[in-house]
């Protein structure tokens, strides 16, 4: 059934290698940092033995951080691949439809009004709620139109409105500490995450991934255009509703626990596409796994770079993403 839904990769070893890469990155994320933990020390700690310091570092600091990196990276990578296929635009990513900015606005509102201090779950919940509100606004602006161009234009309007709200909060913030906290959150980071953040992101990511991976062949049909997809029996309105809901819930939950992290959804599909048959459905699973690898690797990098304070993850992904994107854009632009 899975083989019928997802076409085989051009390189048969691609998916196994990516899965192995995820496992390697997870192990590296658990062992690398300011305090190095050897594989033996990790295994002893996993059995419930070993020293208390190793167990505290492993279970209270690094395990939640690793899980959040894998979940957020997978969600962003998959969302980018889906939107690039659905909108037939190689530059599409979650921010194109306003999902990232709207979720960020929810988090900023939670910080600005002090709602985030009520409970650790309030910031993510408000972030997800604003993502869903943005989805409703997107549907209202796009109306009954099934054109990707209409969705892009509506998404730009929603994203711009959310960005204006974020700027307004920063402009009106009378508390410099709140403004600093907002800025730090907007730069993106998964530092000091706990298992509570994992349990918040997990159901959102699971639901989002499930909705986005359901019926991937519809994306292939859409590559023929709206009329071609309709002639193949694709319900364009239902497909649009499913994909946008998956992006809103999944990306909203991811942004809620990690802050704004750019370029993952844009870069990863471009990195894996040459290794597939280039059909939209063939890029989905590799992008999901590649997103986990890239974000976990970037998080390891911010821990190892010697700085007075830990670099923000969004800054590192931007520095990594821009040159990679430009190289692949110049190399692949004639393939689209």
C-alpha cells in the first residue's frame, strides 16, 4: 500500500540512508554538547544506572531537545515539500501561506500580554490557535477559487498582517525585558525545552503529517494543472482544505515550541529532489526525514560553536540555508 502511494526513489537506498541519518543525528545530539557524553555513558544512563549528572543531562536536557528538533524539522521539511508541489512553486514554504508568521504572532501575543506566564502550555496553545485563525482568514480571502495563485496572494496578505502585528507588539512594548524575550523567541531556538514541549508538539506534528501524507498522488495530479487533476478525479476543494489544515496545525505546533525557524521547509525539498524522480509525491518522505536531519544537525552546531551565549537556531539555519539554496537554484533552475 505504501509503495502504491509513494513512488520509488531514483536511488533505492535514499530512504534507508535518511533513516540511518536520523538515528545518527539523534545519537549525536544526545552525546555532543558542552559536556561530552560517551556512547557507553549514555547506554549506562539509559538502563537507569550511571551517575546522576549523566542522567540529568541526558533525560532532562538533551532528550527533550533532540525530540523537539526531530519533530520540528520533520514537520517543516514535509510542509515545504507539500506546498512546493501543491502551489507548483519552487520557492514555496510555510511562510508563503502565513502559517509561520501567524503562529509566531500567537506566541508574541502570549509573551506581550503575560499569558505565557500562566502555564508553559499557554504560549504553544495560543500559537496554534492563531495559526488556525489565519487558516480561516486564508479560506475567506481565497473564497471558492482553486487557483494556487489566489492562495499565494491571500497567504501573502495574511503573512503581512501577522508580521505587522508582531512589529506592533515590539513597538508598543513598554517592558524592555518582554521585548527582548519576544526578539529572542522570533530568532528561533530549542534551548531549555522539556518533555512538556515534546507532548505539545507531538500531537500537532502527528496530525499535520498524517493530513499531508494522506493521498500524495493528488499532488502528482495537480502538476498537470487544475483541469487535469479534476479529470483524474481529484477533489480540489477537499484536497486544498486537507493540505492547508495540515500545514496550519503541524507548523503551528512546531513554531509554538521552537520559535521562528526559516529555510528548513525551503531548502530540504531542493536537496532531496535530485535524488528522486522529481514527482511531488516522491519528495515527501525524503523531505520529512531530511528536515529532521538538517534541524538536528544545526542544533548540534549551535551547541558546539564557542560563543559567550548560545547562538539562536534560526540564525544558523539562515546562514546554512542561503548558500545551499542559491547553489541548488542555479544548478536546478532549468529542471522546473
